[in-house]
C-alpha cells in the first residue's frame, strides 16, 4: 500500500472511530461501571469484532451478506436484540460508585471481551460500510494480503486509541459521581442510548 493511500485511509479510520455509535456507548458504560483497567477488555473484544468484519469483507462473504435479504435481516435483528439487552442491563445496573476490580454483574474479563466482540460482530451496517469504503484503498494489481493486513492494523490501532479515550473519560469523570440518584440517572441515560442505537440499527436497510 502506497504511503499516500495509507495516509488517506488513516484519516478515514479516525473519522470512522470517532463517530458516535454503539461502540462508544459500550466503552463509556464499561468505563463508568468497571473502570479503565477492566474496561480495556471490552475494547479488545471490539477490535476482534472489527477484525472479523474486515475478514468477512476481504473473503468476499460481505458481498453475500449485503445482497442476501435473509442473512442481512437475521444479523441485523440479532444486533438489535443484543443492543436492547445491553440497554436493559445498564438501565437496571446498581447505583453504586465505580469499583475498578469488581467482576460482578458481567464484569469479568471474558464477559467484557465477549460484549465488545458482539457489539461489532453483529452489526451488518459495519459490513456494508466496509464494503463501500475499502475498495478505493485496495490496489488489485498488488498482493492483497499485505494491503488487508495494513488496513486491519491501522483501523484496529486507531479504534483502540479512540475507544480507550471514551473508556478512560467515563472512568475518570463518572467516578466523581457518588450519590445513588446521580449514578442511577447516568445508568438510565446510557441504557437509553443503547436502545437508541438499537433503534437506529433497526432502521438500516441494505442498498437495493
């Protein structure tokens, strides 16, 4: 991949990562509930989900997903249901201050990794988006594997940094909340944001 093409993709990767979405909500939620050191496992899971999405696109399966109504609809509603479930859990989360080492309520490393993975892996909108964005940056006259590795490495590194920022912000800022009513309000705010993200995903339609 030529340097100028990689720099253009780097800009695109930053714009993709900083745009608000379910991933940002998930990161701020885990940062608020479990702190940064435990919340980083949610971020690792998200990067695994992004890697899977890019692998699907690179293997050509993304085109099938984008054109198959059944496959697209099934994955979309799976993602909607999962985001609603996260919203429900967050709405009912205990109104307690952050405990960075707390593993209760789904706060184990494995649970947080799985959560992050599913947030990105069950999003067909991301697959369709990658199908539209990646082709201009890939030179089919050159070996494809090194280019795809560069794309995966760049996007995951950028997303790791951006999502770490969201998580750290929530862990530092929301740790200042001590009153149960304040924490309950924020829990329900993020729960509503998860449901809002689910509603947006439900309205997404694949291109004809």
